[in-house]
């Protein structure tokens, strides 16, 4: 009976030692909030129809090359089309890097939570590391939301604008 009490006390002390204090719980909750923000931004970012984006970008490049060989005065429509090309290009160039940053941020947040749970970080380092991750995640999610919103808007307009541009090209080439 005495050994059961001693064993129970040892287990209880062990469980208490493994638990997290109030300050650690606060930072774990804050990190969970950051993970939620990152997951939300990632879902929005990855929900874009990248197949349509790449196809549209190829069509844009082909048509812009055709327009540059003509003497067409750049109308507002063509300027918008050229801007669309830049938006798609920026997204395509940043896409792999952003996906890598998402994975890295997730890993950083998981590691920070693990270190806090294991009691490896004093309060000042918890605060410093959390702030560092919060700032980095803010920059990343802003970039993701900006890129995805810009591309989503441009993709909605692409079909109509592309039809108009191809009409301009066709009329020009027919008159040549």
C-alpha cells in the first residue's frame, strides 16, 4: 500500500512537472491563433485556379508579343492587359517561394510550441520568439492575401479582356 502511495506521488509530481504554467499557456494560445491565421491564408492562397492562371499567362504572353509587333497605339484596354500580365508573372515567380515560406512558418510555430511545452524557454525568450514569428507571419500572410486577391480579380476579368484583345489583334492582322 505504501508503494502505491509513493508511486502515485511520483506520477503526480511528474505530471505537474510536464504541465505548462499560465504564461506558457498564454503563448501556446497565441501561437495557435497564428497557426489559424496561417492556415486561413494558405487555404485562400492555394484555392486559386493555378491551371487557369498558367494558361492565361501563356495566352497573355503570346498576345502581348503579337501586339508589340504591331503599330497599335496602346489603348487603356491594352494597358490593363499588360498590367494583368505583370500580376500573373509576379504570382508565378513568387509561388514556389511562398509555399516554402508557409512550410517553414508552420515548422517554426510547431517548434516554438514544443519548446514552450517542454519548458525550454524563459518568459523573455517566449515573448521575443513569439514576436519574431508574429511579424514574419504578418508579412507572409499579407503577401499571400495581396497576391491571391490580385490574381483572383485579374482571373475574373481575363476571359472578357482577352476576347477583346484578340479582336484587336485579329483586326490589325487582317488589315496588314
